[in-house]
C-alpha cells in the first residue's frame, strides 16, 4: 500500500500545477462545493423526487457543506469535522505534504490521500484519491476571521 501511494504521488506530481508549501494551507477552509453532491443534484432520482423530498435532501446537503471545515494548524496538524452514523464529530489528524501537491492525512481510520488541484489565497481545491480512482473535487474557501 505504501509503495502504491508513493508511486501515485510521483506520477501525479509530474502533472501538477506547481508546488505548495504547508504554510500556504494554514488556516480554516469551508467546503463550498463537492462534485459528488452536484452529481446527486443532477441525478434523475433527485430531479424526479417530490418537492418535499428534494427540500429535505437540500437541507442535508447544505448542512454537510456548512459543517465541513478543515483547519490546518502549525506542526502539520489538521482539525476537521467527520460524520459517524449521522453524528458530527470534531477530529484531528497528522498531515504530510509530499511533492508539493499531495496531502497524506493520517487519522484513526487509516491514511487518506488527496491531491491539491489548485490553491490561491482564498480558494483550495482538493481531489481525494483512492486505490482504484480519483473521486470528485472538493472546493473550499478560506474563512477569514
């Protein structure tokens, strides 16, 4: 598994937009868009649902977006919200930035990998990666306090 991750990191980093430093990530980031949610909203099941069913799903989607905040801290630590059986939990993980574009997140569920697709002062786009494929992008906006 570890060898696969490093091979994947190397391959993707060659196609990267540029290098990111961890200090650029420090701060709070609010999820504002997830490609997976867009697929659900555009699906025939969602489109053909009753108005009350769509309203209920939209409430859950909005809650998910609003409660998903990543806070990158000094010392390569990440605080984030996770859902476990519809319960919202605050969690922490160690983070490694590799090749300037790959985030390896170490938490109690194991290691998760995400590629930094783009990063500006106020916008971060991550692409979670799995063994089998890349998942849809997660778009975050910086929370200015």
